[in-house]
C-alpha cells in the first residue's frame, strides 16, 4: 500500500517539527519547505528537526515565489498540505507590515492556486490564529465570533483565512483553517514572550542574567502545548466534511501568571527581577483572548493533555537543560 504523503511549509519551526514527528509516526512520506537562507545555517535553523533530518524530504524555496510552489506541488502531489510558514511575530508585523502582508497572504494564495490547478484532491490545512479576533466583541470566542484584527499580522492571517474558505466554497477544495490560540513548548522561538520568560528565568537562576523586561503583564491568553495542537491539525484533515475549528484549552492566564509560575518553579521571587518596559507595549494591544473549545472536542475528539502549569514547567526545564549544557561545553561551573 502506497504511503500517504504530506507537504509542510515551515517544517523547521516549532509546529512544523512536532507535526513532522507525528506524521512520521503515522507512516507518512513527509516533504518540507525551507527558505534558502535556512540552508546557510543548518545547525541553528534545523535544530528542531536535526534528529529526524534523514527521514524527511527537504525542498528549498519561499512560499512567496509562485513558480517554486507550482513546481513542488506538481512534483510531490501531496495527499495533504499543511501551510504553517508565515511571518508570525505580532510585534514585527508592526515594524514591517508590508513584508508581513506579502509573505503571509501571497504564500497562502500561491499554495491554494497551485493545488486547485494541479492536484485538487489534496487536502489543505491553513494555520490561522486567534489574533484574527483582535479586540473581540464577545468572550469566549468561537468559530462564529466576528473577527476584528488590530495588527498587520492578524489582518494578513484573516485574508488568508478567507482565501482558504473561498477555495473550499467556490472551487470545492478540501481546505480548512485551524484557528489556533497560543501554543508553546521548549521549541518556541526566543522572540515570543513565553519563551522569553522561561529562558530569562533560567538564566537568572544560573547567574547568567539579572533582570527580565516585559511589556503588558496583564494581557491574558489561552496557552496550550504545541505537541497537542498539531494533533488537531491532522485530525482536521481526516474529517468529512471540511470545517474550520478553534483549537484551545479553554483556560485563560495572564502574562503575570506565566511569570509567577516560571519563577516560582525555580524558587525565585519574580518581583525582584521583572521590570515593566513601556517601549515593549504593542501599538494596538489585545488585552484578552480566550475561546470555546466545544466544537473541536465534539467533532474531532480532541482535548489538550498538558496543563498550564505543566507547560510552564516543561519550557523552563528545557531552557535549564539547554543552558546547563552550554555551560558544561564551555567548562564553566553549573548551579544545580
């Protein structure tokens, strides 16, 4: 029996690496797209997938380059495509909105167009985001809540969401969007606030840093474990008929609570080390995002397996282990 094949954009990122591992476990032939610049720094850019690198097929290119996407869809003819690649940092989208809009919207359109023309049987997953709700008109949010994005990132993702829906309704593609709320892990990029907190807390514990500067401590989010969320992505492509789903834990916590949990886990008094920096506030702040997970639980049978406190601990443990390893490699003493 022929293996099912999957094409993942953004395979080297947090979500891409967890999804790749899941699909390999399920017997898929996995293809992944990485930007050409990523090839120049293999160790750093592929750190999340180094251990499975020999089991996957890596292709070089950019989602914003339509000829590359056309060529890859024609060659691979994937059964499933997971579009995870994006400029995904909200703060950066305010600094460079043009690139954010171009990469995020064009990338989605290119993939959908190529699939429609070359391989319409391919099932397509788009990584949408809770940032599309922005300053939401209701709480908790669900799949029927009106969107109101307030960042270039949220706007770019909303445009892609509607492109995905249009290809489903107008062209008959199996194309769905997962409206994923915040999902984290020890593989999260350092530019994200959760990883900034866990990393800096570990650095302070080991005597490598003295303070942590943050913006809005009162902002509230629904944080889950990335390894759980990629299972929901896969489940969405196994359903009949295609539907969009909000993927969430159903619990909301503030940035301050994340700080308290991380520092407390390491036996540190957070107020001694954390400073509020107004320059780190966003131009348009979203104060709270939380959602109703019932549709995904009912239709997909999906539930999160990692609690908020467990998530904070596993991220902090990962950073402690990483930093201790670095200290040992450089012959420096380690605080246990």
